């Protein structure tokens, strides 16, 4: 029978995440160039909004990656081999997960996500669809090494990191994350990772500033979360969603821009924004083949296979763990 009990020590896990959220927000707002890490977008509402973004007509990455996973299923299955435990980092709603699970005949599934409520909801349909597959959801920040279920410790592992989420991080942080994944998965493991490619600026800009305003709501939800969870008084109506292409760094940047001078409090501390000043909330780096390979190698992974769509918009890369470190 499938196992779907959420793995966490106790309420201390949630307390730790709350402390980290508060520290990151206070530190980020105290800087001359204000910035808050993108991982804090994903409370329950943020996760729902992101899933809505993935089906927008302007947002090509999700449907393009789904197409690659579907059309290249046989090749991926042959290359990965059967019987691996799939460990999905930042599982969210796990919408792409069935494509992989149907494809490779896994021995177990371990989704890791920072949003416990959303994780529980996404695992329920998977448990029903795969009644014989051991499913062990883990509520955790996947940027830190995770202890995987002991019941699956002796089986080979395949890390799954779709959605070009790696692009949300500065290169140094992305390398650190890849090394953390390497430590979590252990020697002999594989990593299947999605990466968005550099393309026309107008296509990229539209994908992060859609006509329906869903991405804007997603960005602004971060301010709502700060108000709700950290006793914030941010006047959300005074903030404007901005998405801009930074060609020098090959990335889309998302910002919350002050429409007027504002003053507010968070966790008892006072802050202000001048009109036109921004809070930098997300980066989405885009890659080419060489830059993707360089990033993976620096993180402890040797790329072995790359699959792309016909237009070359997106790539899914399979990499092998380098070295012989022990499983976390």
C-alpha cells in the first residue's frame, strides 16, 4: 500500500521555517537594494497562483517541458533504467510527476516541499493513482540536506527538479543547491533537471508579465504573506509588479515597485520605500548548453543526456552524480 504520512519531526519544522522567513525578510528589507528570496513566494496561496501561471498562454515553460517529458518518455526510461526512487525537489502540485512515474517504473516517490499543506493535497491523487507505490512526502526546505526515508535508503535514486526552478537562483546559490541535492541523493544517483533557454526578449517578458495579471498577483502575494505572518503593515495597493530582462546576466527579474513613498512595519521594525524604489523578488536565469553543463559540473553532476523541444526553447538534462560521497 502507498504511504502518504507527512514526514517531519513535529511542529518545530514549521517554527524553523517561520524563523527563516522572518530573518530573510528583515535582512532583505534592511539592504540598500531590497531583495527577498523567491522561495518565500510559496505559501498555500502562492503555490496555487503559480499553478495558475503554468497554464497561461504566455507561459511556455510548463507546456514545453511537459511535451519533452511526454514525447521523449521511451528514451528517458531507457537511459534512467527501472527501479529508482524518484525524489522530487520542490514538488508543488506534482503536475509533471505522473509523466515521469508512468515512464520509468520507480520503486518509490519522495516529494520534498516547503509548503506542507500544499504537499499533502498534491500527494492525495498520486496515492490513489499509484496504490502500490511507496509515497513518502517530506515537508522541508530542499535547499538544506534532507534525510530520506529509511525504508528507501538502499535503493538507487533519481532526483527530479523540473520547471527551470534552478534558474531562480544566482549561479553561486544554484551550485550550492546542486551540491545539496548531491549530498541528499548520494553516490550512484541521477538528476533529471529542467532548464529554460535564452530566447527573444519579448517572449520572455510576456511569460513573466501576463495579460491577465496572474503573475502580478503572485508577486504581490508575497507582500500579503509578510503582512499576515510577520505582522506587516505593507500597503500592498501601493506596490506595482515589474518584470524586466537583464541581458548582461541572462535573466528575467521580478520586482515590487513602490507607486509612491511608503512607510511600513514588519515584525515590529520600521521600513520605507521611496517612489520608484523596488523590492527584488525573483530572478529567472536562462541557459545555453555550455552554461548549463558548467553549472551542473560545479554542483557535482556530470551531464549525460539532453532533450529539447523542436524550437529549442527548453531543455531537460539527465546528469550523473560525481564522486563517492555517502547518502545523507
